[in-house]
C-alpha cells in the first residue's frame, strides 16, 4: 500500500506543473493557493516591478548568491534598473515588514525575501497587501496558510551537498593513500549556523556523500548561533581543525571558515559559491542554489497573471542545484568525472540521498518517522516521511525537514 501511495504522490508531483513554466512544485489540489481560483491580474512586462529583501549584503556569500540571481533574472527578462528594487541588510524583525511596505508603496507587483526569519513579517505584509505577490524563500508556512498571494520556494540542495561530499570523500581517500592520514583519522569538521532542519539536512547529506566514497569517515559539527559572523565562523573552524578534523565544510555565510582553512592548509568544501580566489590552495568545490530559474519563473507568472504555486522546489533538472568548477589544485584526481557520474545517478533516480539503508540512528535503521512538515510552532511531527526505505526530503514541502542525528556525526555542542 505504501508503494502505491508513494507512486501516486510522485505521479501527481510530476504533473502538477504551473502553466507559466516547468517547475517541481507540489500538487495543485493540495492547497487552494494553487488552484488558480484567484489569479493575479496580468501585468505588462514593461510595467512590472520586483522588490527583493536581503538579510545582508554582498559581503555575505548567502546573500550575494541571491543578489547575483536577481541580477541574472532581470537581465534574462530584459528588465530595466528601475523595475528591480533591492533592499539589503534587512533584519529578521519589523524592519522586514517595513521594507516590504516600502516596496509596495514604490509599486512592486512581486516582493521576494531571502531569509527564513523574514517569513512571519513577509506573511503579515501579504495579508495587508493582497494585491501584491509575496515569496518567502526557504520559508515553510505557505502550504498551511493557504493565501493566494503568499508563496515559498527552495531547492533540493541536499543533492548538491551530497555531490560536494563525494568530492570530500575522494580527497580523504587521496590523503589516506598518500600517507597523510590513516583511515581512522578521516574526520571531517562542519561549521553550522543553527541546529535547524535546513542545516542538519545539509550536513547529513554532505556526510553521506563523503561516506559513500570513504567508508571510515566521521564528522564533528559545531554551531555559531549566527548566519553571518566571520569571527565566530573562523573560530569554529579552528576549533575543529585543532580537534583533529582534516577537512572542513560549512553552512554559514562568511569567509571565516574558508580563510581559516587556507591559513591552516586544511582542505575546504565551501557553500554558496567559489572561494578559490581567496583560498587557492584549499578550496575544492562548492554547492549552491541557483535562484535564477525560480526568479524568472515567478516574474513570468506575475507578468502573465498566472499563479506562482504555493511551494516551489527547484532541482538538478531545473538548474537550481549547481556546483562550482572543481579546483584541480586542491581536489583529488578524477573529482569532476566522479561528480558527473554520481549526478547522473541522482538525476535518473537510481541513487537516493536519504536511503535509510545507508545510515542508522542510535544503531537502528529507520522504518518510520513523523516529520514536522506543518510548521505550526508545536515542534511535533505529523507527516510520515519514510516510504520504500527512503526519507522523502523536500517532497511534502520545499524547505528541508530532515532533523535527525545520525550515527557517525558528533554534535560538539550537544
């Protein structure tokens, strides 16, 4: 029965595409926001105006990735400078609502925020300005709120993290073969911002990718309690290095960890973009979400008066999950070819990142798990997310909900 349900859900997911562009959005019938009952009035492309709200500025790798995508989407669609408004360094506070209201007053038809903590304020603005479309990237509430003008978007970045982990595993094997470390010393370190599902999903998929190549690998994780703090991120990376970690990755937004690795001569797998210019000797590869396809899609939907869909999930196929070029000076030989090989397996579905046969929790293989997909503030899992031996990440909503602590990964801050 589970197989039949999973098959029907997958089929519905595949055919539930918005008419204004191919996406991996969730089935339309699950939420009234995707039914098209309250369509956005069409707007001429020359008249549309889009507003972006960013948590930080270009100094944050995370925000720079969004900013570059916004510029790329505008260029692809031929939007002029006065059709795109960007507000940077907007805190996850009332400042976000105020910024959204200012963008509405300036004539924006679509307002997009880039940080999880912006969501409640963007949602409030969506309720107050029903004529304007709002998107909370990385948010989780659109599928339960049911507003026709409020949407979430994310991507299956766990697949990109897995691929980056493959590169890490190859580097560890090279270090073992060269006699730099023993198999038992193949310990990675990971600098995380917060112990949220998004971060846990990312570092777990990274670890699983590495372990698929280097079976003896273990990993230690430490958190900074900040999305962007260069000093804390550098300090965290140095703590991990001093603790015997021979390769570092991170889910935090400054150059703190990469520069610590460059100084110490420790290989680094970055996030949200290449750090090769500053770290030519240690940077291996980076995964990131390319938001350009979604921004183009959302703007086209608003222009055509068509619904964005309440919860959009970008994939490898949509060009939303990407890796930088491999830095051959630091990576193990054959890394680019191996990444390409594994990517094909992810794309054709023969490889599942969260195959429950590849990890255990407290020594046990998971056969069932209720995840907190409907984020109602109660922190109670209500959705069965394991089907046919696979944890279905980013299936029931776009934002990650994998929040398990698997064996082989040690949280130093627990």
